[in-house]
C-alpha cells in the first residue's frame, strides 16, 4: 500500500472515477442479494446499461452491456413471481449453496486447496484496516467475498486522491482480478436465466475496463497476480519445473 502524501486527482479524472463509484454501487447490490422488483425497476429507470456503456465504450467486450440491456428490457413490469423465484434460485446457487461449484470468495480460488478464509482473506483484511475499515462479521461473509472487495474498491475510488487510486490498482491486481473474471465466466455458463449471466459478464467487463482507466490515470500498468496461485496454475508451474529438471530422453520429447 502506498504511504505518500495524498495528491488530489484532476477534476476530469475525479469526475470519471466518481462515475465509476456510482456504477459499482448497483453492481454491488446485484451481488449482495437476490434481485427483486424494486431493484429491477431502479435499473430500468436509471438506464443502467447505458451508463455502463459510457465506461466500456470502444472495448471488444462492450457487447455484453447491449446483451444485458436486452435482458433487462425484456423483463415484464411487474416481473412475474415465477420469474423472480427463478432469479432467486440462480442467486442462491451462485452465492449461497455452491450449486454452480463456484465460490464468491477469493481464498477458494487463490489457494491450492480451495479453502475458505485463508491467506487471501487476511491480506484483504489488512488492506481494509489500512483505511480504517472492517467487515461487520467475517464469519458470516468473509473479507474476501466479492461484495466486500467491490465495496472497498468503490471506497478507494471515492477518496479522490492519486494515492488511493494507486492502491486501487494494487488491490485490483492482487485481490479481485486474479479470480473474479473466472468466477464470472463460470457463473454465466451455469446460470439458468440470462439475467444472472448478464450480471456476471457485465461485472467482468467493468472490472477490466476500470483497471484500464486506473492505469491511464496512475501510469501503473496492470500486473495481475500470476494464475499460479490457483490449483490449475500451481500444477502447471510444478509440471514446468519438473520438465526442466527431467533429462532428455530421445523419442519422448522434441529434440529441437
């Protein structure tokens, strides 16, 4: 974490990151609990897809915002109870019961044994404490839950200093981007209703777009924690090391 004297952001940059904080707020709500009628009404009334479209304009993955807009506009108003029940079931499987075999917490993705409340959780706890923040009950929802991590990024964006933005770059690279994009892809692939799939893909696109904006404002290029923290990456790293140490045997490997 940076400790330099805080430097205020230029007005244009401060405005853009304030917009980012406003966009992340409803996104956090979408990950926090199942969607209901007031939330869907609010997203439609605020034309949420159009707002996020401003922040993702020109990106190759910006088409997900159009897809999400179609899903939202295709929902009848009021949304039938059966559809709300379907959305709630999707949410439960994604965030509460591990029904999609994808945990919404960093430790499960970033440790080889896929366990809850491991070193990544304590690392983000220290980061929060540096800013005088803490979660209300880490046993109920751990510090490395996607909701808490998104809330912390939103807090950093709202501070309005270069120092906080530099910390946001580090936090994104070491605590959100190593696992959240993969989590979102898996949720999108398993969701029964296109609404949750859209939320997941929009989240992935927004976080990658945000990191690019942070890079432009701070000059800190993305340096995402190596995928070797995950089981698949660790296995690949170990295999690569074993291959380097293994003597060449004709016929078992290429000789050039």
